[in-house]
C-alpha cells in the first residue's frame, strides 16, 4: 500500500515538473533586422523583413508599425568605441 501511494505521489510530482518546465525560446534570425508589431486583441510581432520599406508595405492597412528587431545583437551605436581587445589565456 505504501509503495503504490509513493509511486502515485512521485508520478504526480514528475508530471507537474514536466508541465511547468520553461518553453523553448523562439529562434530569431539576424537576417531579418526589421519587425512588424501588430496591435489589437491578439498582439504579435512578425520579424521577417529585410527593410523598413518592405515592412511598411506589409503593414499597409493593418494596425501596426515597423521597428528594429529587438532580438538581434546589432544594436551597438555607430559612434561607440570598440570593445577592448581580449587578452589570450595563459596555459599552465
């Protein structure tokens, strides 16, 4: 009796842990630097445009606007100084 109760509890705990695991992250491509943000009851973002003009053509007549893709790391200001060079690791 104790073993079956323990097995049932462990099954519930394992199921709860698997169900509450974090979802996989969306893989955003750096090939698409422009996103279309759609507004309304079901808001979403389409990051599949290569230029603002292409995004604006797709946004025509829709409640949304075009913006830079926030998911890519190409957001360094053009006048920012370059990062310092990395020192090589020492081998012991």
